[in-house]
């Protein structure tokens, strides 16, 4: 049984849970409470020296950084593929994923926001404005790309969920947390609504995790 070190509201943990659920993989959920900085304790840093989640342990193999974890899952568990079979399609899905994973999520990551608050004395209103700005900038580009692709189905690419949804759905969750107006993004909203009818996505949602407040 694999072990997934996760935090219920972590976007990178969320995307990893989606991928594992879509592939039908079982795992033990080990909560790492970011709100209490448990990821910085020596016990966890012995597992992941970067002090971040998620970390996936598969026997003696320790995997970190969610993009690498998703690629490893795709290679080792090829059933229920999350990448298209053609090279152009794989490039497209990876590019859409990187748009979110490289250009939106990291800028709004908890440790960035904590630095803004604690080191730069940025107000909560300004932090919210910061988050909304970068999410809107990324979502505007993504919405345009989705709108121009007249061949896709109910997902970001084609008729099946891919890495792109693993990245997108957690980012939509974060956008709503940060009170982003989703009205300008009908394609993104439609994909999110469709994904939330699927068990793999519902089971991965933050509030459905064992460490979520109830």
C-alpha cells in the first residue's frame, strides 16, 4: 500500500489525489498539518527535505514534487491513461497543466502568502488582491485556449480527464476560496462542474479528506 503525505487544502496534494483516484490506486492517507507547520518538523523533513506536500512513498521509493509524481504514476500505472496517445496531444495537455502548475499556483502558494503577510507586512486585503490578480491572469489565457479548441469534449482536451483536470480542479477550488469572479470563464466552470459529477474527483475534494475540519 502506497502512503500519501497530504494536507486537505493543499492544491498540489489535491491534484495528486485526483490522479491516483482516476487510476484506481489505493493509498494510505497521512495528514501533514500545514496550518501548524508540521511539514517543517524534523520527522517529516527526514522524509521530504524540502518540507512540502505531497510526498508519495511506494515501498522504498520516496517521490516528491507533484508534476514528477503524476508523470511517475503515468509510467508505472499506464491503465486509465492521463495523457493522450499522440505526441501533439501530450504536449497540449502538459502545456495546459504547466500554465496552472507553473504560472498560477506557485505564486499563490501558502508559503508565498505567509511571506507577504509576515515579512512584508502586506494586509489581508492586499493578499486577496494579489491572489485574484494572478488567478485571473492565468484563467484568462486558459479560457481563451479552451474556447479556441473546437474539437475537445467535456474536458480540457478530448473526451477523457487528463493531467490538465488534475491541475485545473484544485485551482478552481482555490479561486473560489479567494473570491475570484468565475463569470468570465464559462469553459472552465463547465469543466469543473462536469468533473464534480465523477467519483474520482468528488473523493479527492478537500472537505472529503480525513484531516478536513468537520
